[in-house]
C-alpha cells in the first residue's frame, strides 16, 4: 500500500495575520480512570471554543447570528459526566481514532499480516474500537491562539500495530476553528483521524437540523451495506437524495423511499470530494446554513472525503447543556476523513502510515452569517 496521501503543504502555509485569541485553562473533573481532566477556553472577538483533555473533545462553540447574538452551535454537556456516561455512545465533539469510521469485521491486512480490532458496532469496529482515542486523557499545553493535545497510543492498542504519537492542534483564526493533526508510528499502521462534533446552527436545543440547508462539494458517494460498510462503489449523486451539489434542505428528501436512507435511518454516508484544492492544500467540502439565525458553517479540509451524518441514532435518552434532549436529527456531523474501511478496499486512497513518515491532516470550520 502507498503511504498516506495527505498534503504536507497544508501544514506549511505562509503566515497570515489573525486577531489574537486568549487561552485559559481550568480543572474539569476526572475521567473514569481517575485521571484529572482540564478544560481549555479559546476566545477571540468572533468565537468562543472550549476543548477538554478527555478525548480531545470540542465541548462548545459559541458563534454569532446575523444580529451578533452568540449561541452554542454544537451538541454538548454541562459536565464531564455527560461524556463519560455508559449510555453516551454518540462521540460528541471527540477526536476519534486510531481509525475513524468503520472497519469491516474489525479486520485488515498489512504486509501480509492480519490484524483484529475489537468489535463495537455489530459485526464491525467503529472509531478505533471500544476504547478509542475518544476515551483517552490527552496531554495538553497552550500554543499561540489555541491548544495542542498529544497522546501516545502503544503498539497493539486496540489491535493496531505500532506505537503512534498523535498531536492535535485547535486554534482560532478570526471566525474559524482550525484543527491540525499530525502523527508518527514505529511500525506500519493505518490511521484516519477526525472530529465528531454535532452541529445545530440554530443553537443547541433549538429543535432539529432538518430545516437547515446543506451543500456538499461531491458528485459521488460511497453506498453501504446493511452494516454501513462501503460496498466499494463510487455512486453518482445526481438524481438521488444524496445530491447536495446545490444548497438543499436536509430534511427535504430524508424520508424518501431509498434503500441507502433506509439502511442508515437517514444520512450516514461518505461523500467523495471533488472541489478544487487551494494553494494551502485545503478545499471546500461543505457549506451549511440556518435560515432563521443566518449562521453559516463552511468546512474546508485536506481530506478526500466527508461523512455526512444526520444524527440518526440520537434517541432522546441523553440530556445536554441547557436541558436539551438530544432527539433524532437534533445535530449533524461533517466528519472529514479518508474513506470508511479503506484498508480493505485497495481502490480507495490509502490510510497506511509508515515509520519515518508523518501523517498530516487539516480541517477548518469557518463560521459566518448570511442575510
């Protein structure tokens, strides 16, 4: 397999002037392991973002509407207990890995050797197995305009080969939250990191996201089987409920009689990005808008795909910040990524990382307003 194909240039863009962000740190309780957890608050004139060291979660994002009124636009919880509860299987705001998304039967081969990841999603492994990066306490320190979190995943962790050292940098750049990932390994391994924030641009607890508009810069997507594993096909979106090449209300076609929508209970599919790549290595992946508040979210990434998930498995059993009940479709995810189950699909872009090489990935969540 070829070495992971992300763009180094995206990590080496020329310096740009940004308004300075303040960074503060506070204690935020303990993880189930007993380890202390810290909460970092990043704040500038446009955004306030909170990140905790447990799972490197994004805890909150406050962004203004068209009148300048700020609201929390991600689904989150009042305390760490909401994230560590056994009934919470939603990955709200977490960095998921070592392999974000699904691996069929939890199995893959590297250099002729077979590896088994513990199953935690029916017959498959999801987001790195039952004790993935979302359940680890990361080390953190303040950097300019943000925070850097670091974790060392030992050789054999959840069945994955190689000791993997991972760095995730959250920084504010005016109205954008930038997430920069890097990693190195001691043995050939696979890696696919992403952030699993659930967005509701009307504000946390303000109903479902079915009325929000979405554009995805993709002419194709990867259909799935009953286990939500890609079949290997790159299907065209034209003429299907998966055509978001023009701004479309999320709920407009979500209940159509369509096998793929039925299998997933809505949208839970990887889209194959095909927009132009800028000089910084980023391309526009998606744009979302809430028409009532005017808030917009533009997602830019170095990744080849984005998983659009319409919160199908939220069922109202979790109560979040402000007493919000997280019912079905109360948030959506745009998880930038390499494709699900890529280690078992030679035609998909490789997710292999080799010793001596460095994994790099960048995603930017840019917030704005529209009249």
